[in-house]
């Protein structure tokens, strides 16, 4: 089984009864031990794909194999290898975190004697142990998200799928979740992450696929993908409102966002001296300079918008 | 999942159901106690004392005890599974089970076990209340016991199928109001089917609750309007058919998987 990829998706398609084609022949491979980002705009097909992996959605065609086990043909065995943290909070609001974790283990056939210490471990690691006996409805949004991760870990899956696990979570808790998930990955669990926080994917993931309109439009290593980015956008905060006419510069696109802010789109490797020289000549004083967005966000937007700039 | 794992999974679902029943006992156990006490007071003591023996040697209050117990078993086993499983669907936490390796039949068995246990608890409560009003000698313990179990299973399975199809809470409430209540009231709880004239007597024979109530009445009082063998055949027939339907729906993912 170790020779198999952690996830092998072949020509997966899904057409809902409404006629909506959510997936159109998606093929994807994730290697064991990978930390894999699956990105895409809303409605791209990410959640449908994850739904099929976790057997909550029936595929119209194609198959997904988890460590070589077909979800379609050997559902029970495939599910034993997979842990899911869904996008929507799907906890019983009247149950307690400890019971939820122990029950989750029970659904996987793990006896209570094994489940109890395991639940303690994961609830402690996710800073939820002091809430273990409180009804879920009394927990904050961030606590519920962490509880869903603890719940998914109860079966100690070989493949952990996280569908926007940090949505709506403050940065401090988000970082603690990153730390936990990274440690899980380092310990050998293959992780697939979907997120709208692209810096999260950039920091954590080694490989990436971008899905749009039910098709994979990019599938490579994070390093290779980021290397494709050939421009960056700089935001210039001005000391005073600028003049109506901006200087023209070869290779650099300069435009005004508002009277006190300019944006300069600069090819990678292009020197910035000519930009500042032209701005100085035009009497424009720059107070500060920053990148408009992270690199992955820049690429993501261009790929999804069908931009041709990526080589 | 091996047999030991399946047993753990079954125990988990069933235990979770029992925990829910006990956690919200004011909604699951208390209402039947109050309703049936009122039935015993009004129909048993106040009205029943003027009716006299409905069957020679059996007072009216004694006659209605088995029917009232079965009425409670029917509504509680049905209501337990339909509301619990639909809540799991509505709150999406049913996905915990659907995305696990647990086979569908274990999920069904766990929920049915929970509903049967609630049926049993309520039957014991109503039986205990009845002892404040009359003295009942159980004549056939195994018939009494097996009828409660089979009836609970039949209505638990029906409630499960209802919850699979339900899209909103109204869909779960409709069946008890428009189907279960008429079936139980017309199922020989308060009267002997022999008292009915034609064609109502013949029509009543199409009501499965009639067979359940009479089998249970035979177990408790040793009297029945229906042959016991036929009553068991009806109950077992419904168990088999509804089990096959529920498993088929689960396999197809009706109401659960997109």
C-alpha cells in the first residue's frame, strides 16, 4: 500500500441533479507525506471534490483512490484512511467536546479505552481540554474549528483533508492551528488544505493545485508556481496629493489609486531607481512602500481570471 | 471494519441515542407519563367505570392498559428516531457517521436500538403508572416482550425512512399527526374490533397497529381479537420490508449524499 499515492483522482466528474457541472474530469495526484494546497474561487468545485473524497457526494464519473483504495468500490476501507475537517461547522451543539471525540473514534470502531487518552491528547494540543465537558454551543467559533480538527484526528488518519479550517478565526488561533497541522504533517500524515488565506497556503504547502469551473488549471510545486510570477505590484504612499499627470516609464505601469496612493506594476528584476528618479523629477514624494499582496495571491488572481502573463 | 469494530460502532450510535433520550427526558419520557396518566384517569376511572366489562371478566381500564402502552411505544419509537436522525441531518453532524468507515446497516441498527430502548423505557413508565389504577397479571411474558420489541422496530424503521426523506421539521411532524395518530386510535386501543360493524371491521384489518395491540393484549391479558400467528406475521413482515427499504435508501444515499 505504501507504493500508492496518498490520493489519486482520475477523471472525476460531478453533475448535480440541478444540471450544475461542479467537476469536469478532474485528475490529481498527491504523494504520501505531502502538504498539499487545493485552491480555487468560491464555486470552483473544491467542496464537491472533498465531498466525493469523504463519500458525502456521489461522483457522476471517475474515481478517487486513497492510498490505492477506491472510494467508490471500497468506501469503508477508504474512509478508515481519511480524516475530514469540513468547511461548515457540523458539530452537535448539545454534546460535549470529549463525547464528540470519543464518539467519533467509536464510528471508526476504536474502543473507548483507546479513544479516551487519544481525545485527551488532541484536546490538550488544541487548547480545548478545559472546555472538554462544556456543551459545544458555549464554545467560540475558533474553538469549534479546533474541535473539528481534534475530532478528525481521533482516527489518526493517514490523509487529513482540511476544508478552510481557519475561516473566520483570528490570527493568533490561526497560527496555533498552523503549528498543530504542520506538526501532524511532519509526523507523517498527508495533508490537503483548502483555504482563502493564500499566505497560509504559501507558508504551509509544498505542492498546489488550483481548480476553477470544475477543472484543474494549475498543478505543480509551490516553488515552481511562485517562480512563474514575473511581476509584482508596489503600493506607494505619498506625502502630498500627486499631480494629475503621472510620469511615463518604460516597463513600469504606474497608476493612481487615490490622490495619496499610487500603484506601480514592475517586472521582476527591474531596477526601482528609474521609478524613484522619475517620481522625484515629477515632484512626487514617497513616504512609504509596500507589496500590494503576497505572491501566491497575485498568481491566483491572474490564473483564475485567465491571465496570459504566467509563462 | 472488522466485526469487533462494527460492534464498537453500533454501541457508540446506540449509546449516543440513549444519552440523548436521558439528557432531554422532559421531552422524551415525561410527556408519555403525563398523557397516559390523563388517559387512565379519564377513560379508565371516570368513563371506564360506567362502561363496565368490554370483554366478559375484563374491566374497561384493564382492557385499555395494553393499548395505551402500545400507543406510547408506537409514538415514542417513531418520534425518537425521526427527530434524532433528522436533527443530525439538519445540523449536518450526520456527516460524522457518513464519512466514517461504519457501514450503513450499523448506523441503522444503532438508531433503531436507541428507538427500541426508548419504546421500552416508556412502556415500563406507562405500565408502572397503570399499577396506580389497576392490577394487571402478565399472562405471556415472551409475547409481551417480543411484541414491544417488534412494534418498536417497525415504527423506528418507519421513522428512519421518514427522516431520510424529510427536508424540514414539518415533514417529520406530518406523519405522526396524519398517519400514526389515526392508526393508533383506530387500532383497537379503546375498543374491541368485534364491536365494529361491516365494513369498518374488515377495513380495520388493514391497520397493522391492530395486530400489534392485540398481540400485546394477549401477552398481558390473554385476550385478543386477532390470531397470534397472524399478528406476528404482520409484525415480522413489516420489519423485513421496512429494513430492506431503509437499507436500500441508505445504500443509494437518498436524503443523505448528493
